[in-house]
């Protein structure tokens, strides 16, 4: 029906729009012989032009030009791009005998590659048609051709050399010029009618619509049929797409709702519950399920007035929503941390990391899931518990996967070695210990810092193997150092302190290499002590019973409270290098002074890291620090270099220079 209507409309007079040039555009002027010409306008007879030419001029013509104004709303000249034909009623007479005068019509339109200048013919197109003035007649639009003189004189590019009526500046009606076209005499042109007729809908548009309607109609019919079948199938598969235990849609149901690329913007939130299995072991699955439901179901309300909740697996819950609202994400974290009280079990809470991505139309759901996973993996322990995916994270994710693979290769091929960063005792003026640092000669890892590949190792579960290797190398090196009070410090991951086997393995190494445990110090970062619920006190106590010293590394950059500091069983604080490097700042100096005072009260040793200048050393000594590390003392180097450094210090700190 729509097709028939379009075809009929295209051929009916209502599809034609008439524009009377004489009546609508009164800005008219003479073309050519201005002094020899005059014109007058008559309502009934149109416009009459008389040219009394005594001396013919080359390239001059006798005619009228109608200037077309810009549309005040759009600032553009009138468009005749859908011009079908021109209705013209004109006559031409002259005093020349036996010559029937012809007329020409020229449309001057803008060029897209030039700015319009009225007197510069090169800034516009000239397209003309010639006709025999013999009463009312129709001149078809396709008869217009580009003027040859214009193309020759203005070096017109090929892509511009086409007729174009989209923005017409003026319309001229004239006696054509040329050899012997005009001779001395009197010429008269009368234009009774000049009407441009345009189509509202052109035949080409109708043909394109017809070509589109039938396939679309067919697709709609087929789509409707498939939609009915799909709805029926969806009803039958509802149980398979829903997790009744959690009261949420499952992953299969979620992907069934978005089987292909998404059609509208969507925000996907991936909530990873890091302590799900730990809570399940400690309490019961039913308790953990109730905790998850109580925490997250209030945010959904069935997906009708809020986000859609999806059960992905035990450790992962998805939220599907339209907007990307950071306040909402913060509320999710807050709700997880707030937890739920159970009458017989006490207060339980979820430890979550949340990855978020914003999907635009055309992206697949699997890609969104991948992006949320990448965002979660990019969250560091010291950062907020949610992160929004950015494209640069994928590069970091791929880099992490590359590092993971090369870590496995380096472990298999013994591609690591250790170096030692000396520790200086300002009171006894000697090297009293050193920190063990890992390095690699495995070339693919050489372009990455130890911090980078250790971070990846912690996330993928390789850190335990690396820590045990470093620990054995350190204990073996300690056995070679004859100084009885020399202490080696080793950085270990908090994961080791979550494993009671670590203390047993360390005890085995100490016995194997026959070293005193008091000569070994384990450095742990602040973040390990933040969440007291995750600390394995049995492992800590086992290490203390063994006689090993514990050091709190990078103190001042984490979240340890004073209450934590009073309760945690450590022997030493290490002031982070960021405070040492900014000692010129009064606030940093006050913080260092406070740390030293707190350590003195708690009877902890204090080590200042990153000492690089004599001035820094003197300020730290004045603030009460005794132990120092940094390039002022020595750079990390081999065991042989460490032993040489111990002999060369000689008690004169003023001779220590950065080399």
C-alpha cells in the first residue's frame, strides 16, 4: 500500500513545487550593455528589456539577471537540486532582418571548493541552456550543461565540472553572445513567465524507498514470526536461565537476553567476592548466599526499576544498568563493607573488587565481560574497591599476561638472581645489614621493573614460588657473612603469612644453613595489617617463636592506624622514601619526627629508605633516625660488593659519596 502511494504521489501534480522567479525575486538588473539597455516591469506582461546597441562588444550580451537572496534562517542561497523543468514564456525581437533571435538561460551556483565572490566568476558554476522563444514551453532540467568558456578560462577540476543547482546565486535570461551573435541595432526581450518547477519527492528517491520497503517488510514479517517463536522458547527455558538459590538471572539467561551485540548503551558491573569460599568454609553455603542476597538484592528490585542482577558464579555477581553512576558504585562498596548481622553468627561482610565498563551499541557482551575482568585485575590493594575500564587497561592486561608467561619461563630456566642494598648504622658507623632484592637476567623481563613483575606474580599465584626461592638464596648468603650481628631483610608477600607452611619451610632453611633466626628480618607492607580479619595470627606467632624479626615496610603510605601499630607484632618501621625525598617540606619533617617518636614509644627500630644526599642523612640523624638505606650508602649489588662495602665504610660517613 505504501509503495503504491509513493508511486502515485510521485506522478501527481501535488508532488510539484512552483517558484515564480519574476514574482518572488525583485532584485533584477541588466546583463551586458548596461548604458544601452533599459527594462520595465508590467504586472500583466512581465518584464520587457530594450537594448539599443550601436557598437557590439566582445563577450557582452543583452539580457536580465535575477539575483536570488539568502534564506535568513539558514544563511544559504535557494536550492533547485530537485529541479524537474522550467516553464518559460518569452520572446525576442530585433531590427535585424531575416534572423530569428534565440535566448539563453544561465544558472550561476556556488562551488563547494571556493568562497563566493560576486565579481569573481571562478568562485561559481555557470550552467546554461538555449531555447527558441516561441510562447509558453517547458525546458527540461537535464538540458542544462556547463558553460564551456567557464571551464576553459578557470581551469575547472574534473570533480567540479558537473551541473549543480544546490545553491543558486542568480538566474540570467539573455541573447547569447558569440561570433556575429549581436550586431548594431535594437533588440527587445519580453519575459512573461519564468517558473522553476521542483519535485518534492524525486523518482530516484521513490525508487530507493521502494527498494527498501519490500526487504524491510519481509524482514519485519520474518522477525515477528521469529520473535513469537523465541518468546515461546524463552518461556520454556526460564528455569534454565534463572538461579533460584540466589534469586537472580544466571549467566546463560543473561547471554540469552543479549545474544549478539548490544543495541543500546549499557553499563556492566562485575562484582568479585574475594572471600566467598573462605566464608563458606567457616560458616555454610546457605549463610553466604543469604549474605550475598541481603547485600545486593536491594540494588536491583528485579531489574524493573533498578539494575538487573545476574549470578555468574559463586565469586561473581553482575549488575546490568543503563547509566554509569560512580556514586552508585561507591554505594555498592559501602554496602559490602557494612555487611549483615546474623543473630547466631555475628556480623559478616563481603570483601569485593568491582570492575565496571560502559558498552556502546555494537559491542558484544563477552567483550564487556572481558573488560570488567581486566578492570578488576587492575585494582591494586591500596586503591578503591572499584575501577572503571579504560582502553589503556587492556594494554596493561596483555602486558601482565606476557609477564606471567615470562615469569614461568624464568622460574623454569633459573633466570633470577639477588642483589643486596646495604643498611647503615649511624650510631656504630658501620654496615649493619642489607635488604635482599630480586633481579632477573631473563631478557624478556629485563625491560620491566621488579615491582611490575612481582605485582603480576602475586595476582597469578607465582609469588609463593618466587618468595621461597628468594628466601633460600638469602639464607644461603647470610650463612656466608661472618659478621654475627649482620641482619638480612627479605621482602615477602602477605600471601606467605596466610600459609602456616611458610614458617615450617623457613625453619627448615634456617636449620639447613645453620644461621641464627635473629639475623633474618621479614619485611611486610602496611596493607597486610589493614584488614585484621585476614591476618593469619598462627603464622605470625610461629615466625615470632622462631626468632625471626618483622619489619613494617613503606610506613606512612598505607592505612595502618595507631591502634594497629600498638597491636601488630613487629620489630622495625621503615620510613618510606617519599618522606625522605621531601624533607625540605616542613610537613614531611614533622611526619618523620612523629614516626620516630611513635617507634621510640613502641620500642621499634626505625630505618629511613632512599637516602641520597649528605644533607638528608644529617637531617634524619637530627630527627632521631639511626638506620639508613639509599644510594648515599651504596647501590644494590652482589654479595661480594656488599662485603667490600662493609670493609670500606670505616666509620667515616662524610666520605660516603654517591658514585
